[in-house]
């Protein structure tokens, strides 16, 4: 059994990869250098891939900074802090990112013969991104069924797996610990420094999950260490 895993190097994608590994899949991680503000996540993704001793880790080069419109690709836009309860789509939303990433993953799954694509989207403790919702995943699955040779000619369904979709951050942390996921290699900080800021929305949401899970986050934080 083979599975393509979208691996950002963050908490969710790493736990998602741990789930695929626990289910016995041969892992084919795929990551993206999309001209984001920092490459810290890619460093983490490479460490996670090495931890699982994968035969190949694909890193796709693309340029979503050319589109702009996100604080994660445009350094002229400020990364928000202290806003984890807002229901508005934040400025850290990267336009159509998961749609683009899943399209690459679908092509990779077709070439490798993978039957599954694992993606760590989450519809509960998340930042309001429209491409993390079950509606988006369900519709992309329909597109996948009709947009590949595997689906149309070979009648081989490539299934989008979202094991974290209905989990809280607390649940994700507990699952990661249970599966011995290498959480020490992950990063979630939007600012991308070697030591996480502990103040951006992503850091705050992650720290909240670890606190509720009554376990210590293995990575370092500037705000927490001061």
C-alpha cells in the first residue's frame, strides 16, 4: 500500500504522516517551496521525512508570492497575533493553497500508484481557512475521481484521507504522542525563526493544544522561555 502525504513540517501534517505510517502505508511525502516568507517549515519537513526513512521526499518549487494576498507570502503584510477566537478568514490565508497542493499530490499519487492522499486539514481548531473544510475536501474528491487516467480509464480511485478533520488541537497532540510522531522536529510559527515566537496565532493555537493535552511542547518558544 502506498500513500502520498502532504508534509508541511507543521504539527498537523506530521501527525497526519504518523497516522499513515501507523496504518502500514509506504510513505511518499510531498512538500512545497512556494516562496513563503521563510523556509523553516521545509527544514522541519525534511527532518520528519528522514525520521520515517522514506525512499523519496519530493519538494515542489512554485511561486505563490507572485500572486500575493497573504501574510505568509508578502512581508509587507503583518502576521496577526492574539486572534485565535476570530471567525473571519485571516490574512495568513494563502489563496487556493490546498487546491494547488492537492492537485500536485493527485498527480504524484497517479504516477506512484498510491491509493491514498493524506492531508492534515482540520475543521475545528483551525484558522478559518476555506480550504480546510469538509465541503472542500468532498468536492475535491469528486474532481479527483474524474480528472485522472487512474480514475477515468483504470477505475482506480485515489482517496483523499483527512484523519485530523474533526479533531481539536488537543486531540491532535494526544494522537501524535500516541503514535510517537516526531513532534520535536515540527514548527508552527508563522514568523519562521529557529525559536518560535510564541505570540502569532499559529503558535498560540499550538500551545493551547499542548496545554489542554497536559503535555509539554518539545520545541522552544521565545515568549515562553523569557
